[in-house]
């Protein structure tokens, strides 16, 4: 199959969306009669303006498929497939059969989508969005643009497990907050193969909304939470003590493949809560 043919099929491909919180009770009859609106799409870290309508609508999201060579790690580049622009929280990915659905996801064709409950989410000081995903490459040497390996995908043996598209991206650009901040973190797991065990070393999640359901009562005081491949989670917590917290998939050897990020919290020491040993 020629590259141009597969690219054309890809460009015409379906987008399947696993939405975090389908919050409006929309009946099929209402949707078919509803107004059609073009979605406002932006690039991270921007988000579109809040919606003000109170009735259901058919939302058209225009995404264009792109290929580009970018950094997969400090040592290697990779030819990513993706959409531009894309934004939001949850999991959105291609489901096009050519060359194969897994190949689209393994090359980077996914993003997040967030549907807020009616009335919106409670205000917090900081919101973050982290996407975990795996890449499957053939071996290469430093400086190479690595090639995709279908065989390694089949073996479910990723060469890279990354947050936000590149090994160590959130180490180079840590998330930041101040002591006392309330934080909401959306965690999307694009897979394509592995379930994530999301954990922040040094922190406890005050509330976790498993599998991204924002209208189900949250679990409280969790250490680690499971995020399925093709799924998401949301956690809220308050950072009480300054320090560098480490965001990981607690399938912990994946740190060596790139799945590690930092959350740096600045502010006065809180010895009543935590004191390091001298
Ligand atoms: Cu695709």
C-alpha cells in the first residue's frame, strides 16, 4: 500500500472519542434537530472559551492529520503522526483501518478531551494535563530518527513510555505550584497497550475520579490509581509541603523508558506536617 494512499485514508479517518464525562442527557431526537456548531480548537496550554449555550448541539471538531519529525528523547527523533491543533482532556484517537488502528495510536494520533459537568468543575489554583503513551521503535544509535516497529508493538514491548510526547518532557519542563495550592490533574493514558498505575511520589490524591467519570462520587485518599489504556483519570489534591514530587507510572521500570515527570512546589517549610531527617 502506498504511503500517499494510506495517508489519504488516514486524513479521512474517523475519530473515536472516549469522553471523560458525558454529562448532558441528550436524546437522539434532540441531537438530530440540534444546531450545528464548529468547535473552537486551540493548542496547549490554551483552552477554548467556556460554552454558554444550554441546549444540546452537534459539535464539529475539525482536525487535520500531520506528520512531523520531533524529539522522542534526548538521543533520538521520531516521525510522529498527529493532529493539529488538538486540545482538551480524556482520550481521542484515530480508528482508521489503514494501515492499522494500533499503528495510528502508536505513532501519536491521540489527544485528550474534557467534557465538564453542568455548572463546571470547582475552581482550583492549578490544572494540569498529562498524557502517557508508548512508542515502539526499532533499535537505532544516538542521533538517529527511529523507525516504528510493528513487531515490538505486537510483543507489547515499548522502547519508550512517555508523558506528553517525549521521554522526560516533564523533567525538562516541570509542573510548578506553590505551597497551599489546590491542584487538579487530568491523566490520559493513550496506551496503546499498557494500563498505567498513576502515582505521585510524595503525594496522596485527596480525591480520584476513576476512569474520568466526573459525575460519580470520587474515591478519597488514594496512593496509586489505575488508568486503563484508552482511558483517563482525574485527581485533586492540595500540596501542603514544598519539594519536588515525582509523577510516575508505578509499573516502575517504565521510568527508564521515559515515564517520569516532576511537580515542583515552592514555599515555606511546614515542619508540623513534614520534617526531613538531618
Ligand atoms: Cu490516525
